[in-house]
């Protein structure tokens, strides 16, 4: 999840929230 968190931070705060929301539902397959 460390890599995903870094990507989310790069995209921005708004995308970060959506990113983690998807991780909560699909921890094995994050959104593109």
C-alpha cells in the first residue's frame, strides 16, 4: 500500500480520498 499512497499523494488530495476509498473495497486491486 506504500506505493499506492505515494501515487495518491502525487495525484492530489481529492484523488487521494477516492483512491483510499477504492482500496477499502478492493485492497488487492487498486483503481487505475
